[in-house]
């Protein structure tokens, strides 16, 4: 495998958590409750990533299918009632997202990955403001 191809494959492991500016005029103290229905996540497999890394280091070919096995789509469900269709994202800008279910259960699915939760909350707020505008001031 050429060094150029190895470099391009390794470049796929990019941190998607670049800073995001809040929408103009957003009150950062507001706690948001954004209905999401069902939430589908991309889950990364460290094992598959390590296998591909070892194959690359050994000069072996890593196919697109090998790389695709590093991620899987998973539908999140409530740990209390197993519902997967009545979830909401709850939190404030710059803070990790919590998830709530129609049954009343509130949880943080990735407590050891606060950056992931912060990005989820910022993305959800940005999309809510884009589709519905800023909330009215009280």
C-alpha cells in the first residue's frame, strides 16, 4: 500500500468536535427540551479500528468494507422502559446533553464522553433555532 493511501486512511480518524458558535441572540442560560422522537447514533468500534490500524502498520490492504466495520448505526432506547420513539434532548448550550423519555426517565448515555454530549446539545439547539427560531423572552 502506498504511503499516500495509508495517510488518507489514517486521516479518516478525524475529531468532529470542532468549536461551534451559538446562534446569534441565543440566551445561554435557557435549558432546552427538544423532542427528537427516535435517536440514531453512529457507534465506533475501537476493536475494528485497532485491527485496521495493525493491518495498515503491517503494510496490508484495508478495504472500504474494513473501514465501514469500524462504525455501526444504533437506535438509542430508554434504559428504564426500552422505548426508542419518544426521546428528547435536554440541556443548555455548552453543557453535555441529557436524554429524557416519555416515561419520565432522564439519563446521560455517555458520562465518560462529555465532549460528545456537548456537541450533541449544541447541534440540537442549532437545528431547533434554525427550524423554529429563538424562544420568546419571558
